C-alpha cells in the first residue's frame, strides 16, 4: 500500500484525522520522548517492566510528533496500533525492521500492562531501550531534516 492510499483509507475509516501541524507541539513531544528515554534508562536498575513501558512511550510520543508534523493524529480506539501503522507507511520499507520492533513492543507493553503474570526480562528491557533510542534519534533526524529552519531544542 502506498502512503497516500493509507492516508486516504485511514481518513475515510476514521483511524486518523487531520490536525493542524504545530512546530511547537512537535518539539514538545520530541522533548518529552527524550526525557522518557532518560527515565527508562534510570529505571533499568529498579524495574525492567517500567524500563520497557517508558521506552515504548518514548517511541509513541516521537511517532505522534512525526504524525503531527505531517498534519495528522490518531482518532480511534486503536490509537497505538494506528500510530505504528502510520509510521510504517510513512517511513517505508527501509525502516521495516524498527517498525516491526515498535509493533512487538506495543503488543508486549499492552500484555504487561493488563495481564497479571507477565514479566519483562532484563534482556527485553535493555533491547527495548536500545530500540527506543534508535527510533527517537531517527525521528528527530527526520524532523530536523524536513524543517531546517526550525530552531529545535531536543
């Protein structure tokens, strides 16, 4: 599916809606995602589940910032899934690996949050943090490249 077709179908299906882009709001979301990375790393010694969850939130916020930059926001009951799908279509095949990891993290975070006996291993926590750092760097790089006039402070 092409990005344009995805956007058209997602708008028609109520998965996303148009949102006026705000460089300030994008910057705030990306700043928050970098702060989430710090919090995730700080929690690694204390709680692997929190590390994993906050690493995922860093990715989600960065992705929402990217969506906002493009003039959209998720609008249905499947917002997290919609954000991941949007990112996959927007970034394309070159980034399929990191999008697949983002989606696995989305599903695992959901299970961890809502199921009683789910644990996150130290290995999973460390890998989630690495993935989140890579993803947030990627999104910040794209935002800066697409908005060279922006005076961002991430």
